[in-house]
C-alpha cells in the first residue's frame, strides 16, 4: 500500500486515507491513555480533510461552525495537544498545522510543501532522523526535535508552471 507521502499529491481515496489515519490516531491515543475530547477529535478531523496545512484561525473558524466556540484558545489548546502527542505537526514555514500521517510511529517529520497550493506531504523517512543524530553525535550535540521542510511545487502546480 502506498504511504501518504506517495499519494498526497495524487488522486486517491482521500476519505479512506483520512479514516485510516484517524483510526490510527484514536488507537494511539487510547493506548497512551490520552483523552481525545470532542474538540480535539474535531480539530484532527479538520486537519485530515485535505493534504494541506491549515492555520490555527482556519481551524478555529471550522470549530466555531461546528459549535465549539470562536475564541482562539479553543483552537490553540486543541492543536497544542495534537502536536504534543504526535497526532499533528507544526509546519513552521507556513505557520500552520498538518495532521500526522503516522500517529504512534516514531519518526522525525519531513514535509514537502507546495509553494503554490500549500499542499503538504509528510515523508516518513526515519533515515532523516538517523542521519541528523549521527551528525549530532559526532559533535556531542543531543537532538530533541527535528523538523525538515522542503519547499517546491507539487505535481499539479508544476504542470501549470511556465
């Protein structure tokens, strides 16, 4: 079965893709004894609706439409929880959030970000983390977190580029 990084920029059964990741996230949360409250779950569902990073205010808007309140802390608390527990990632380049496509799997997120449409694919490559840790060990540095972001054009936008 193709990994999310392989399908994010291509036509696929996104409903099934999102359901699979949500199911993995729920299983991971239950196994870790985490409480996936209705607002946290809905925030994750919103992030899973597209392979695209969303800003906190976009998530807040959608949460408010669903009756969860319209104050920024509502979205930020839910997003912070999701990020803290590996169910979502912060895409710093876009000041936005994306659902983790590999909840419960140890990995260092690496993102391919389309500069035109903001589509985001998460690469699961553990090799990135291993290489960074090896380089850090050579100089005595201890890594707490790795975040790799590659900016470019997705296949659809590249096809429209002059």
